[in-house]
C-alpha cells in the first residue's frame, strides 16, 4: 500500500479531532457507507496513529469491503497499541475466518474469551470456529474415500409436484409431465423452452418459487454442461443486430457483480433486452451473496444458459465459493428457499464455472485480475483445473481475487488473497498474449465502472446502490466489432422489503 501517511499528532487539538473523526466514521459505518468510514478513520489516525479504537474500527470497515489483508494489518496495529483491547483480536479473528484461516482465528477468539470472560458472543464465535475446524478435518478424511458427487446420485424424479398447489411454470408446453424421461430431455442444453424461462423469471419476480424438482434438474444439467467447457471461454461478437432491436449495432453485453440484486438485474434486461443469441450477455462473477435475491439471480442465469448456451456466458467470482456463501448469505438463502441438497448442487455448479473469457479474440475478461506469475499465457489459464474450491494460492485464486493498483509492479493484496497488479503488469500480460484490454469486476465503483492503466484495465460493477447503502451507480459494457467499450450507467430500482444479507444472521455482525 502506498497511502501517504501524514502525522498530525503534534496538533494541540489532536485528541478532540481524532474523536470527532472516529464518531463520523462510526456514523458512516452504521449507515453502510464503508468507504467513507475508512476515510474518516484514516483521517483520525493522522492525529492519533496508535489509537486502538480507530485501528480496530477501520479494520471492521475493511472487513466490510472484503479487504481482509489490510483488516489484519490494522488489527495487528490495534493489538500492538493495546494488548488488552478485545476488539483488536476479534477483528483479526473475523478477517482470518473469512480467509479460511480457522486455526489462526481460533487463537484470537480464545484471546477475546479470556479478555471478556462473560461475553456470550465471544464464546459463540469460538464455537463456530471450532466447528469449522472439525468440518475441515472431516472433509479431508472423506476426500480419500472418493465419494460420488451429489449430482450423480440426486434424483429429482422422486420429488412430487402437486398440480393443485404448485403455482409456478412447467418446462413442457403440455404442463406437468408424468414421463420423467421426457422431462429430463427438456433439461438438455439448448432444449429448455424459452417460454418456461421467461415465465420462471416472472414467477420469481413475484416472489414465488420454481419447484424444487425443476431446480434440481436444472442444477444437475448445468453442472454437467459447465464440466464439458474449458476453463477459458472464447466468446464471439455477434454479427447480427439484437432481434428485439434491429436498428442497434450487433454487440455483446458485459456485466460485473450482480450480488443477489435481482430487481436491478431485471432492470438491466428491461433496458437492454433479455439474453438471446442475438443479444448475448457475459456476467463476470459474483452473482450471489450480499443481496437477498441471490437464488433468483443465479437461477435466472442458469435457466437462460440451459435454454441457449450462446445467449449468456458466466465466469466464476470469488463469491461462487463455499466459504463466502456461508458468510455473506447465499448458503442461508438457498437452504431457506430450498434445502441443504439444493445448496450443495449449487456449489457443484459453481466449482465448474469457467474462470475467464476472451471476447472477440482480444478482450480478456475475468472476475478479479491477472496472475502473479509474469510468464502466464492463455494456454496456462485453459489448463487450470476446476471442480474444486479455490486453493490458498495459484492461478485460480489470482483470477478470482486480484485487484489493479495505480502504480507499477506487484504488491501483496489488501484482500489477503491474490495480489495487486500495476499498469506495467497489465500491458505485459496483454502484449504477451496478443490481447488489447482487460475487463474485470470485483470492486464497487462510484460510477459503475472505472478505466485504469492508461485505458488497458476496466472495472465493471453492475450492482447499483450496493448493499442498499453504497450509493454507487451500476454499469454494463457493450462490445461491438470494433471492441471499443461503450458504457451504460443506471441507478438502483426498488425491491421487496428484504434487507441485504437477511439470511446471513448466523454470523452475527462479524461481517
Ligand atoms: Mn468479487
């Protein structure tokens, strides 16, 4: 990090000013204005650089924007400033928890329990951490047994659909089928009727659900389909205009994070047309978590994918992962709206999502950013193995987690996974691979997008007013045959009254 640190601790009113800035930070944090909170705490730290409260509060604000790496650094400093300040250990434990470093987190939760022997919350968190360590040990133990994936044993046919109580649509134009083979055949890639997909979208918009039997079939079929794809997709620019708007230039639409904001996704479709082979979309990861309509978002994408694989393309984001889903709501939501098995089928689908795409032969698209190793070629990306959660480090983690930085070179990531890459790294990667542009997502941007690295790196983010509190615009990009990016911005639309992370309650304020 190259932040300028100014020391104003000699200011005669330093104490007072630091307190005012801390209060401002706390107010911003409570309103979900995380970036403003970070700014206020940072300003306060110029007056009181070793204030444990400011450091620990900024650590929490960094956790909120998933910058676990710097959150740990701040918590370290808070603990160094005051070894008896329990929140310092608590923040460090939370950040390590998000990074799957459960044993390290356990040590800090124990310290919190020792400092606050009567705190029920501290004991609950320690217990949650212990549970995670046991689960990890258990899954390592059964890994050796090569158990069959759920998708190969789960049989949706046993799930009965009551013709009298189910209000949602049926995939067959003839309604509810009794011939299960005929039903399975409808869930072949390219076979799922568009009428069913559009009716399902309307049903979910009205907050009604699609039957579990159909969802199960969809997930099993999608897992198989994604498994057949390469890790790196080649996506062409269409040669014909969108059928819904014949006067428009033929284009591909690229969207960034949508994070369970279903009504904003529908708003994009309203403005820009539904996915269709003449109006294809690429959604660049982070479909789920945060927003409480994540099930609706991912089901909509998968339904279109199965209807016509060339109308929508999906890359995996760092939130299409088990640990993030536990913390940020998708696990709770999927289990609430369906059940444990359906959630596990979602995880299997996520594990097989492609990690990157080359658009029009020239534009590299991936969720996070570029690989650490500066010899990496597109062929190496193609060879990345999927079917697993992202490892601690390596190409998959870099693609899912990295962020650009404005200055040259590489730095340790503020997130604690992946790294930060400068304009020189981007230019070298593009040149080495005969590419012209990097498009990535992964970070909220005030305008919905940001162009960096002398025009070579674009961040696109499609969740407006992220978490119902960030005030940012959303954006999407059109790429026509010229491959010149054309941006469209939009603001958030209202949604039913379910707050972000409504299903993440189990983590109780840690994130
Ligand atoms: Mn992300």
